[in-house]
C-alpha cells in the first residue's frame, strides 16, 4: 500500500519541518509514503475565505484521483490509535493501492474537497494549528504502521 | 493566575524541545507559566512499570501541593479548544492561584497521582508519544490564553 499526504503550502516553522521530515523517514521504512505540498493561496485577507479555499482546492484536487481519500476535518470521526491502525490494515487487506490524506491549510478545506472524501478523520476535539496537525497526523500514521507491523514503538 | 507544567525528565528530541521553548515563551507573554522537569526513572526495564511510576510519582508529588491539579490521562475528559479556554477562564475568575498540569512519562502516571487530580484531561482519543503530548498541551494552553485574551492567534 502507498500512502500519500497532501497539504497546501510548505511548513514554515523550522522545528515542525524537521520533525515532519524525521517522521516521514521513519514511516518510509515501513510503508512507501510521499508528501506533496500543493499551491497555497497567499497575499489574500482572511475574510476572502471562499477564494482562498477555492485556490487551495484546485491544487489539492490534482492529487486525489482514484485513491482512497481521507480528509482531516474537525467534525470527522475520532478514533483510538488501535482503531486507526486496524482501519489502515483493513484498507491494505482490501487491496487499496493508495491512501491519500488531505490536510487543510490555516482555513481548513473547501466543501468540494470534503465531499469527495471517502472518510473524514478528526485527530482530536481540540483545534490544533494547521502545522501542528501535520505532525500529529504523521505521528499517528507512524504509530499505526508500527502497530500493523507489530514493531516496538518507542513511547 | 499562575500556570505550572510538571513532567518527569527532560525532552530528548531537540526539535520538540525547541518547539516547547517557543510555546513557553509565547505563553509567558500572556500568563506566568513555569515548566518543571522532575526526576525520571532511568535504566529500568519497561516490565518494572510499577517501580518506574512510583519513582516518577515521588518527583511529581513535590510540586502538587495546594494547586488546582489537572492530570493528562487518556481516559480523561475531552474538550473542544473553546471549552478548554472557558474552563481555564472560570478557574481564573474563581481566584485559583495556580493551575498545575501533570503530564506522565512514557508509561503514563501512577494511580496515586491520578487520584489526587481535580480534573483528568484527555487531548485526544488517539495516543500520542509522551514528548508530542507535551507540545500539544502547550499549544492548547497558548490557544486558550489567546482566546481568553481575545487575541488573534495565527492559525
């Protein structure tokens, strides 16, 4: 199974970027995983929300194709880590070729993107900054793969 | 109101440590916040769980005194960020002098510590590594204070 993670714009915080790369490296030892940073809407005021989301949706859509799409969404389903690992394991067992995680920018995701998702996932009731969300997602993917591969994961 | 955060052992991951310090600096601009790293049980096999938790409980207890104690616990109560901000605001309004957050080490917290808590908080249904938990908690405290102080928080 291939894992694709797609989000708009590069991570700006250098520590978060370094953590992100460290998790990606660990994940890739267990499953093929690719990170794609798509076009980010820049230089628009926050009140132009619809326009920002539409620009970002344009970039994200190009990478959604026929994959199994999981969008991160605050009103999505919450799962325990074990359930999440089981969920990914099941997709793999059902010969899903690529699972694509879509993570929104600082304003989230356009409705059109959410509607195309096969699954809406929430990492927490709490709202995390969009850059912290990236790290939490990567850590959960790594944790799930170690559970799937029955490896010891350093707590 | 004073905020104290107590956990056993120094953060080992340098990126997480740097993020942690960045959040602490931002929090301290809004409310007095102190981080205390207590004694960590080292060199014991994981199967010595009770012993490890007891050693760490010893260090944590010294900093619990008469404060309002919130322990992070995976079976604790989950809150939306707005609820969490409201909860902290209420403590402040009720003249709570110090709120102390206790975060467990890689094996969590001893029962004796959990029993002394006034509130058990869960950041997510998912299990985060104990070092990532530190960052998520700090981000949520910062987010809550910006909500309390009605400031704009960069998403």
